[in-house]
């Protein structure tokens, strides 16, 4: 018996635009130095799962480079992280139609045997989970399929796949993004513990998954999971740790902010289940006469008399004198460029005297001197020539340039 992990890369990631302008959702940076795809891959590796497939369709170059440079195993083992993109074959000449269709299209690549188990994971979530506990639960119940579940507040229930469980954790009902209160909770409505959501972590017996994929269903949540509950023994595994679904700009921003502070809700520093990523061999961060509080500063960064509060500072960030950054995510740069080759060109980093609050600054951005990025007018949605505002958060996209004294 063996277990494989299949990580769903998602579609175009429109709700995460412009962070997905040049990359797929799993390749979006998180926590200063990681990528979202590192989370399910690391969880799988810690559980002893060494055959991992990542399915993508849009903007695959970034994640392809990341996986190629990061996950290199022993030549003499069967361990591998394999990237599978949408492909045209004699059997199919179309793009993926949904999450289930993506898994179906690559079924021949998994080389599944009857006794195998398949873990299907999302590539845009932040959590630390021991999949071995899930596997033990699945086997003890002799389940055909097991969903990992988490309790959510009533107000968030319309955003998730909600379910109802009978005694023994057997799932009896499932509603994808329910619209009525009866679908959102069931018994005990009004109590937060009564609102049980699917995490998007599915464990199948291989023959069951193959049988389900013989149908025409294209999406797991809307179609395949409800059918599995009707036709097979399906159980819910209750998870009680930290978990965030990162599907929107707001949720991405909040997840990063939850990494800061004295008692962060999620800690990359945890000795249990550390998260792997690309080893870059960068020099330590250089911090010169700066004030930093409740923040994460990644290696290779240079801070010169800057003030950083409750923020994430990414790899190779260059922050000049008298810069103030509060409650923001600065992703850094892909390479060093301390001085611009062209005197009329703004160098990588954040120029002297600039003030940034409640913003996301993507990679390889050039911000001039005395720039103000605060959205003081409280604009909710806007598109500028070199910035975007989504859900009230200012995003400066990758490779953008902000001239001196710009006010956003």
C-alpha cells in the first residue's frame, strides 16, 4: 500500500489578482520567503508521502522553477514532486474544466494500484497538519473517502462547503457554499461548533476515486463530493488547528498579518512540521539604526534607518532611510540591485522618506522617494496605472515602478 498526494493548483486565481498576474496561485509568496505550495508539500513529506503531484493550468513558469529548484530527492529513491500542467492529447484537446476534471485528465500519470490511497489537497491554504493521523482515522473507519473538517463561524459558512455528520463522524449531508441557514448548520444552529466546513483535504481509496472520476463531474466541491457521500462510506476527520483558505486578497493579507506579533496564530518557527522551501544561501539581513516591532524580516534584506511595524519583509528587500512601513507585506526581490544602472531609473526597493500602510508590495518593485501609500480615502476597489486596490488594500504589482512623491 502506498499513498500519493495530488495538489490542486487552481484556475486563473482571479480573486487573488494582481498577485496572480504572472504566477499561479500555489506560487504566490507567503511569510516573506515561502510559496503557498510549500505548505501541502511539506505536510506530505513529514507524513512520509514521497510521491507528490502538483496540477496547474495558468502561469506555470514560476511554480515550475520553484519546484525544480527546491524539491530534489535522492536519485535512488522513488520520491519526487512532479508538476503536471494541462496538456492536449489524442484523448483530450481541452483545458481543465474544474478540480475533479484536472485530476481525471492526469489519471494515467499516477500509476495507481488497487490498494493505494490518494490524498487530494488545495494549493492555496496555510496550515500545519499531520496527515498520518488522517490516514489512521481513514483506515480505522474503513472509509471509502474521508474529508478533513473544521469548525467555522456562522457568518463564514456561505463561503465554504458545509456538511452535517451523524454519530461516528459519518457524513450525511454536504452543501457547497450554502445559501440557506438550514444548509449552513443543521442541528444546533447558532452555535459556532455546529457549523462544520470542509477544508478541501480529501482522502480516497484509489479504486473509489477512479470510479468517481468515470462520471462527468468536473468539480470536487459542487459535484463529486456530494455524489461520493451518496454512494460510498464517507467520514469527516475533525481538525482543530490553525487553517486559512487564501483565496482572496483580503484573506491573503490577513494570513500574513497573523504571522506577526508576540503570539502569531501560525508559526513558521515551530519545531513540529517545519515548512520547506528553496534554499537560497543568502547573507543575513543587514539592519542599520532601524526600529522593528512585531515583524518578520527575511534574509538578504537591507534596512537603513527604517521603521517597520507589524509587517512582513521579504527576501532581498532594500528599504532606505526614514521609510515607515506599517501593517504591510513587502515581498522583496528575485535578485540584488543596490544601485540602478540607469541614473534616471528607480532602483529596486523602497526609496527614502516613503510611507506605506495596509499594503501589499509584490516582487521586484521600484518605489521612489517620499511616496505615500496609505489609501487614506478608504477606496475599496480601483485600478491605477501602476497599482490596484482590492477590498481596501493597495497592491503594487510585480515589476511596477512608483515615481517620487506619488500619493496613493
